[in-house]
């Protein structure tokens, strides 16, 4: 194993666990502790890890990026199927609001080929994804950059939303209970999503089956007041039946 490969492997192990000792890394890679210490120092100098007493830990920025990628990849097949079903609801020439979730990021990746869209978003990854598509104009809403997520929120974001009117909005959820209430973990994001829903003619909630039957701290809407829930085809049938009884429209995305 050459130095580059070894350091890449050390980075992966530290990223996965958050922190690893020299002894643990040496055993995993079959090299001496001295070699591991040199590699950790090299990684620390590049800002990849932080040296600790006896090992290495994730640098805050790298840890944040790694955690975000984990969220992006979680239930990826379901998110891709939902994104395809959501993209079918969008027509050329429309204005589209996308919140900052990983399912809406998957939707942004499905917009290639659409013509004359205006996408309004609080998400930096979505803005970056669409930046070079010459058929899509991107309006990035202003606001404060949240420390825990690569998106914008706050009073300025909410005020900007009040001046806009979009054809359709797609918002994610931290949870959806059996009565059709939609939740988010963050009060500021819940407020922003309420404003986003009020600023669009049609509003779809996009959420994979893992979010159904769950709640979070802040409720920001009800499915029956939206244009529908778009979820994956493996979502719990009994929960979907309960949601339909509340008057909510449910769209099940096709997929494996």
C-alpha cells in the first residue's frame, strides 16, 4: 500500500468513526505506529484531520461535509425515484421553489433537459448543482448561513419569500405522522418552509418512507392542505392509507 492510498484509508477510517487511535489505525493497516503518526501529521497539515493525544479526529469542516454526504446517500434509490416523480410535475417555463433537503437536491439533478425554468432555493448544494445549466435561472434566497447545514435561513430569507410567487414548491419533512401533520427539527427551517408553502401555487411534500409515521419538534403544515405527498413505493401501506383518509393526496414513485 503506497503512502497516498494509506493516507486515504486513514482518512476514511477517521471519518467513519470520528476519532481513531494510532494503535487502532496501525492494526487496521498493518503498519507501524510511527508510520501512522507521520501520515496523521501530513493529513493534519492539509486540514483533513486534527491531531489528538494518541490519534486523530475529524476536522470540523471535513466532519460536516462527511455527515452531509452521508445524508445525501441515505435511501438514495428511494430519493432518486421520488425526484423523478416530482420532476414530472414540473413544466417548462415554470418557477420552482426547492427547500434545502437531500430529496430536493436529488430533484435538482433531475431538472436537466427542462427549459426556461426559474429555480428559487435556500440550498447552496442545489444552487451549485444548477449553476451551469443554461436553461435554468437560479435565485438563491438571501439569509444567514446555518452552521449545521449548507443552506440559508432567518428573517431575511422569510422576508424575501413574502415578495415572491412560484408556480410550484417542493419541501421535505423531518417527519409525517399518521394524521398528516408535517414536521421539521428546526424552528427556523419550519418557519421558512411555512413561508415557502404560502408563496407557491402548488406545494408538494417529498419524503421517503423512513419519514412516515414519525414526528419532529416543530409542526409546519398538513398534507391535506398541500398538492400531495410524493414518496417511494416501499412506504408503509397502512400509513399511506391513514394519510389518504385525512384527505391527503399520495403519489407513489415507481422504482426498485
